[in-house]
């Protein structure tokens, strides 16, 4: 199973069926319905969410279309109007669609997961639950909590690709916390271990950002140049360039920083002045967009301003454009 474009975890999705006291599609017994009146409603809701999660996975090459299924799952939850579910599998599925739909209901997902986690035995479903909790905390900007949840995923998970997903997420949390050495190690480990080309390229871009922020701009640009040369297969993805696909970077405005480094790499490599001018101008635009999107107290805003000024200086050094004669 491939890693989803936006972020992740349908690598874990089969856990709903693989684990638990009964298969998710099984109708609750008469004794269970007597002791737990909403058992049948929960079973129906879980079946419906499983179908939507499967459809979400099948349309992973188009993240926006895939998101429609997650939003349909949220609508299903709201129509069901069930109290807190007794079945922890249902709680994990509910949390997944609440986070994946990107409708700012992460705190609700967190509450569902925190209630469900003690009821889950160690295994794939528990690892998926911790991953969903990490995603919900990431969405809220709770980077310390997100990193702790990613730590738990890595303690529980043995699959190489799923571990790479968790390492990538933890690296982004560490970057936001300013722990660049740890972030670099996790980005590098994620890129080395995964079999998914999109995750590999995004991890390499993340590593390039940490290298630049640690003062190694030449190393960062060399890594970016290698990444720019790589192309995703259009047979699976909606675009060849991973920077054209939505999602994948946390916080979202970090994408501007990555694109600015990519533009700078193109400028350094360009042989013709017009191409170099276009690339430097793009770098300026992206760093200024980063400054505009980031909170005023974000740690790398001043750094981005400085890089934008350096790119403007390089632009001024270029020969003036010749005006075309009429």
C-alpha cells in the first residue's frame, strides 16, 4: 500500500479490520445490543467510515478529490449524532476523518483518541491511533505533544514505510521546535528508508531546509538540485513535481521556504541571464510570502528576510535587460 499524498496514514488503515474483538463488519449480538444500545449504530457507522476511508485511499493521486471523502465522513459523523463511541476502532476511524477533512476539528479528534488509547492492545491499530493523535496535535500547533505521539508510533511500529512516515512527521515537529540536528537525522532516515518516492523527495527537501538553517547553504542547494532533477511518475501522482502537490509540509507556509531554496538552486545553476533573473525573482517572492504567512514571532522570519535581501542583491548585480526596439 502506498503512502497518501497529503500526509500519510492509510498505510495503517487496514488495522480497523485486522484487529479488535470482532471484525468491523460483524453485526453485534443480541446480548451486546442489550448491554450497549448504540452498538448497532456504531457498527453501521464504522462500516460506512471504512468504505469512505478506502475510497479516500483509492483516490490518493488527487489530494483534493481524496479530501472530499474525508469530508463526507465528517458529514456522516454529524448525521449519526452518536455519543462518545464505545468501540475504540470507531473512535480511531472518526478521528481520522476529522483530521483528514481539514475542517479544524482536531481537538475533537484528540478527545476521541485519548479516550480510546487505553482500550487498545499493542499492535497496528494502536500505532495508527498514536499517528492520528500526532496529526491532530500537529494541526493544533502542539509540537511537543506531536513529537511525543510520533515517539510512541516508532516504539510500536515495525513496518519500514510506516516508520518512515512517523520519522518524517517527527522531523517536522523537531524543525518547528528548533531542534535542527534531530530533525536532520529524522529527515535523512525517512528519505533512506521509505519506498515511496513522494515521501523520499519531501524528506530530502526538509533535510535541505535544516542544512541551510544550520549554516550549510552549499550543502542545502546541492541536495535541492538533486531533488529538482527527480520526477514523480504521472501514472500515480497528479504532478511530477512534489512541490506542486498540496500538503506535506508543517506548518503549511514552510512550503514557501522550500520553494525559495529551489528557486535559488535554479538561479545558481542557470546559464542564461534571463533564466537567472527569473529564478532570483521567484526566490524573493517565495521568501516574502513566507514572511507574510508566518507569525511575527516565528523563529525563521528574520532569516527569511535576510535571504530575500541577498537574492535582491544578486538580482541587482545582473546586467540590465535590453529593451526591444519597436
